[in-house]
């Protein structure tokens, strides 16, 4: 059975947090926008449930915080019970109630959790992590490596159970990498041994990348792209022939610097390091 990973980024563009660097901070959608998001998510969920000859890994990467919405919670629960769905992964700030997970097949769920110092008390966040551990939900925790976060990053690593991977995303201002000193890089690498992988721009134009063949990105209309960073559409998943477009292609962009992108470049050789946790960013060893 062919395997396909699908990244879904729907119409939602709202968040209950107010991180200073984020365009979705404290944005609230209108009733109409929320209804449209719900309807298009329902269509995507039905499509995924119908692709029974594919081994699907689904990754929700919303513009904002979606897991606080019951329609996303219901979609996640429904998808987790489908035999051909191998995994359902969700990016979240973990601010929602987690009771709904009791209805899900938690063996198939994994969360990409982000911690935002200043937006949530550390203790409250850790309690949410404990709830996930009690429910046997796999997850990683990530923090942006802003210099003002350094002390909080170290404290979080100390407080988080050692079996939970804490990743640090290199801080970027308008896509430009923050100029970390050697000392700062060493400090962050001591906490996240894989930090230096993220703290680089990888030249990618003309290079092989599995997106567009084994991994696709889909928007609320079903428009299919190879990844979130290349805007040229490949087709539409709601058309019968969409699989004709799943084929090898080289990258048209000059560089790739986000885990959800460069992890699929064979030359990075990251699949063996993240085997079983590529989408949710859980390495085998850390
Ligand atoms: S939690 Fe994420 S989506 Fe929400 S404001 Fe912060 S960075 Fe943006
Ligand atoms: S290398 Fe990055 S930008 Fe290029 S196609 Fe792959 S994921 Fe997209």
C-alpha cells in the first residue's frame, strides 16, 4: 500500500495567544469564517477517510491554534479510528481541554506542542504535558530560541520529563536567522542536541525532496501543493486524478529552513534520525 503524508492547513487564522512575532496573535475569526473552516475541514476529513488504499499520515499545521475548536477535535478523533490512517499529528500550543482525547485512538495520535513563555504559566503547561503522558499520547515540546527565552528554556528542560524531547527552533526575524554567538549555540545545543540542525538555511534549489511525491500539503479548497513553501499548485485532491501528480521533483526554492520541509530532503539524512517521529519531530535519540 502506498504511503502518503498530508499536511493540512485550512481556513483558520486565529489564536488565543498573543506571541509578539506572530500575525495570528489574538486574532478572532468571524462566525462566518469559523463555519467555512468547519465545512472545509469536514470535506477534508471525509476525503481522508475515503482514501482506504493509502496508508495515510495526517499532519495538521494550522495558521494559529486549531485544537481549541471542537470541529478539529472531532476530526482528529474520527481519523484516529480509521484503519488506513497510520497517524494523526497536530501542531498546538496545548491550551485546549484534553478530555476529547479519551475518545480517540491515542496510539495513532502525536502532538507537536509549542511552549510560549509569557502566554501560559509553566506549571499549567507542565500539567497539560502530564495529562498527555497519562493518556499515552506521544508528543514533542518546542520553544523558539529567542535570547530572552534562554532561562525559561533551561527551566523547561529541567522540569519536563526526560523522555519528552524538547526542541528549540532557531529564532528568525523576517526569515533571517538570528546571529547566535558560538557560546549561545553551545548553550542551546546542550539543551537540544539537534538545535544546530535547525539553525541553518539549507540550499535546496535543484535538489531532491520527497515532497510532491510522498508528502503533500493541502489547503481548505483541497488545492494540493508539494509543501507549505512552494506556492505552485500541483492539482486538487478532490479530483479523481490527483495521484497522477505524485511524482519526484526537485526543489524550486533557493533554500529550506523549517523542520517540516528540510526533513524530507534525502541529502539531509534525517529520516533515520527521526524514524517513527518525522512529522511530530521526535528523534530516536536526544
Ligand atoms: S501560539 Fe502560535 S499561533 Fe498562537 S500567537 Fe503564538 S506563535 Fe502564533
Ligand atoms: S526542500 Fe523545502 S522548500 Fe524545497 S520542496 Fe522540499 S520542503 Fe519545499
